[in-house]
């Protein structure tokens, strides 16, 4: 994995080949433009810029640690596209993804490969969604679906550290916010 180096100033940035992103925790990083081709947010913003123009892109939903996780993924696919995941998953995720993607999930996104230590996975999903990186977003969603596969309600509650049931008021608030949670009646 290639570590990102925080910029103290942008005077040394080659704006012809690089751009700068500013994370939620207000840290700046220079990224090669050609390594951001899967990042639709960046590509959309670059369409309005000229070659060599100084481009700083704010990432208000992505902190520096999450950006490093995203960068680990992007740097592996500098020259090629990851294979699209078939939906719904028809097998265990390990059998459906490349060795790199499986190792990325189990060593970068899940601390020590422990499904209960999934904070980086969810933050990376949020970052991939904000930056509009479809292959990474799909991989994170597939990893979450794979974690839930074959688990009953008790196992899922344990996985997410939920120790108490929702009160009736909490349930109603969730139903109001997420209407799709209500079971559809025929």
C-alpha cells in the first residue's frame, strides 16, 4: 500500500499531473490526476478546469484516515478497472473477488480481519459514496452483505454491538425517517 503524504503547502505540486484534495480534518494531499479516473466526483470537477490549473477539491465527508483507505484501493487499479460484482452475491465474497480485493477488505477495512471491528469499512463506504467511486462502493456493500450472510437477528445485533432493542418511540422515528423499513402488506 502506498501511503499518502500530507502537504504543508502546495508550492511543489505539479498542477499539470496532480490535484490536491482537502479532507474533513483539513489536511491536504496531492494525488496524481491519472490515478483518480474512477473518482467521478473528481472527474466531474476536472471537466471545468484547464490543464495545469490549480485544483483543490474539498472532501467534507472524508477524513484523512478514510482517504488513505480509499487511496489504497485506487492505487491498485491505476491502470485497470476492477471486475464488476454480480448482484446479488451468489457465493461467499472470497470466491467472487480478486485476491487483492479480499486482502483489502480483511486487512485494511476490517481490523485484524475481525468483522466486529468494521468502522473503517463503513467510513470507506461513506467516503466512496461521497466521492462517487462505484467499484469501491459496491465492494464495501458486498463486504457488508457478506458479513450478514447466514446470520440470524441475534448474531447481527451482536455483530453491531447492539445490546438493547429499540423502544416503540425509537422504532417509529426510524419508520418515519426510512419509510422502506415498514413491511409491505399485500
